[in-house]
């Protein structure tokens, strides 16, 4: 373990809450809505779905859910009728920051982990501006840390401080646990109908495919792949690679992420390649 005081205090390596708070003024979003209820995060929706407000009672057609049959209308007409309801959509966004060892690396101006926190902070401020609720979850060698869903600038500021604090601890004590536990925990923080934003590295989700698929069944899950500069434009020429004992000469090439993208889509997630 490395003492926090000995970490390089340089932009792009150390993450500060102040830089994440400053993104509030760079983020634009839609006008705030007035919630349909007093429960934070609930936005009115006019789409058909499994809500509580009656949309219409109509004749049953093939493909309708038989659990929505209306007994009174069916008995009165002698033909099956169903109740169609308006959808209740929960506007909660869960931000998941991957601070495991492979994220604590970078060839450009910032580590992947720092860029991931900045990306998630922008998504969080957008949610604040539209009046939604935000939750935060970090995963690192020291385990999980979280903030439950709530609304407002003050709560997003708390998530910014959580990201900065946990990033420091990840730098001091790096590790690479599986994402499985974090994604299982995310299902309890993000309600059905909500959004989940996971910022990780290419391949970082591959040991937790089953948990990712379960999470995406009833939520909109975006997996942001934080690409390093060397993965976008490979260095030219021949490079010497050494582990201190043996050495090799190699050329680096830009990785092909098409298989990863297709697999994420098959799991029900939305892949996003985030360039430096």
C-alpha cells in the first residue's frame, strides 16, 4: 500500500472533487420537469406500460398480456377486454466508476480512471439538470463504496467527493476484483426503469457477463469503454518492451472492439466508445 501523501499530486493522476464540481457549469440539460409524485426520481410519462394510471379498456388481441384482463368489461361484453395503463418511468441514474488496477493507467494527459470519473460526473450533472435522482457506486481493490439515490446539486457534489476520495484509495491500494459483486449491488441501487452508466476499460466487463445481463433486463445500461490514446492512434515504429529481465521488440496496433461491441449488445447493454 502506498501512503496517500506520497501520490503524485498532478492533474490527470490525482482526481479532485473540485474539477468534478466545475463540470456543473459546463453541462447543459433540458428544463426541469415537475414530478408526477413526491417520490424523487419519478417523471411523468405518457407511454403505454405497466404503471398505475388507466389509459384505456379495449378488446383483447393476440399478443396482449392476459394478466391485464379486465374482469368487469369481459363479463359485461362477453368478450375478453384488457386494461391498458400509462407507464411509470423512474428517472434514476446510477453512476458506476471502475477504479480497479487496469483503469489506473494512461499514455495521454489523464489516467483512464480520471477520465471515467469526469465522464460520469457529466452524466450526473445532466441528470441533476433534468430533475432526476442520482446514485454513485465505485469498485476498486478496497471494495465497494456507494451513495444511495437522491436529487439536487448537493447530492451530486457528494458523489463528486466520493469519486475523488475512492480514487485516491484505489491509487494507494490497487486491485482487480471482478465486477460481478458491483453489478449485483447495482441492481439494488438502480430501480427498474432507471439508467445505469458503467465506465470501464475495454474487456473490463467480461468476467461479469451474467450479472451485466441481469442488470440490463429492466434498466437502460450503458457501458462506456474508456479508450486510451494508444488505443485510438497506435504509436509508429518499433518499441522495446521489457519486464526487467527479458525484452522484446514489438509494434502496437489499434485494437478491434467490434466483437466486444456486439457482445455487449447481445447482453442488452448499450456500448459507448469514449475517446480521449
